[in-house]
C-alpha cells in the first residue's frame, strides 16, 4: 500500500504536466513566401546622338536678318537654344558670281557700259556693300551670307558622325513670275555651303550642265578683270563633286543611303566624305557652316532684261547626321 500511495501521486503529476504542454502556445514550422529586393540608380537615357544647331548669325557683315518662330534665339549673340526654329530674311539681290573655293567666299559683280549696256568688266564686290544702283528706293546687294554652327550633344565610340546637307528634303519655291524672262532667273539661283575643309554649291533649278563649254556649263568667276583682252576676268567650271544639280526641280534624289543598324556594316569613312553634300565631321565642338545665296551671272539663264521678280523665293535647308566607320 505504501508503494501505491507513492506512485499514484507521481502519475498524477505526470498526467497534469503532459496536459499543460499540449494546451499551451506552440511555435509551428513556417516558410517565407515573399522576398523583397531594393533598387536604386534607375534612370532613363537616350543612347542616340542628337544634332544640335547652336549658333546662327550673319556672316561677312551681310545684311540678313535672323529670327526665331519657335523656341529661343538671341540675335545679338547668335546663340540658338534647343527647339528653336529659325528663318533667315534676305535682301534684294542682283546678278553676281561667288567663288566658294576661296578661303573666304569671293564676290564679283558686273560692270556695264553706260552707253551700250554690254558687259565691260567684272569687279570685286563684298557682302556688306550694296550696288550703286537702287530698286524702288531700296538697296540692292550682290550676295548674302550667314553662319550656322552644329554639334552633337555627346561623344560616342565605335563610329564617326558627319554633317550632311540633305538636298532630297530641302526645297526652294520660286515666285510665280509673269514673264518667261523672270521665270528663267530661277535657274541662276545658287546656294553655297562652306566649312573650313569642304565646300559645294546647290543649283536647285539649273538647266546647265557640268562641263567645259563656257556658254552652257556651270561656272563661276575666280578673278576680276575686263570683259575681253589680256586683262580679262577668269572663270572656273564646277566639277560634279562641287555642285548639286536640281535638274529644274527643287527636290532631287539623295546622294547617300540611310544608316544601317549594325556598326560593322556602316559605309567607309571615305565613302561618306565623298558625298556631294558632305560638310564635315561632327563632335561636341561646333562645326561652322557658311551659307551663301546669289544669282549666278555666268549662268546662261541670267542673261535677260527683266527688271524684277514678281515675288520672293523661299527655301528650306535640311541638314542631317550620317554615320561612318572610324577608318
């Protein structure tokens, strides 16, 4: 009996202890179903290089006026801000000739015999000085010039980027003239482009051809002088690499193809620099382009007696970037 009395309470304690363990708080196994990752340094970038027009102003004291229709442009400094759309207003022009091959474009004008009206000489002129004769009380000039500066917004490796005049997207609208003589003057219109290393001329309406025959071929004055004789003025003929012909229309086929997706398949550097509209290599530093406008006196269409054009010419010049291999 003594033994039973000892064991019974012990069992009772054991039972009570087991019950307490089951009914208390229990930590079950768990599993993490979600993981959180922090991120920083997220930014959107445009990997494409953008063509920037940073500067526009009259060159060689030419009497042009530049204004912005959209965006901000500072006329006195020539600074062009992103998004600005510019218009260059010209003055009245008479016949002239411009040598774009000279270090600075050289301007020449005709000197007529006051009795016969025939050409007696070719004289050196400049952009800033008007002709001695006026029309409707306003000055008449021989040519106009303005300067543009282009760059890219950042440097890139793996290829070179170049500035091209895109004649296929550029356009000229000629005035609705009343007579054949005033209509034909458009064929003598010239727009010249010059950088420190390259130059060319756009003739959007010409009917002449590149060659070596003085009466019909595209040419320009290189030195002043008399009309005839030992001290006669001299001319040079454009080569096909120096002039872009419109063939009597303001839009012509582009002389280059679109960029390819692969850098390895880009055209060679020599191929791009050989384009007629090539203006130079682009970088984050400014590339200066002088733009000169005149009516070429040596063009066969410029020989007429019309007093004036009925309306003004308007034009849109398009510039674009073109990639090439680095070598």
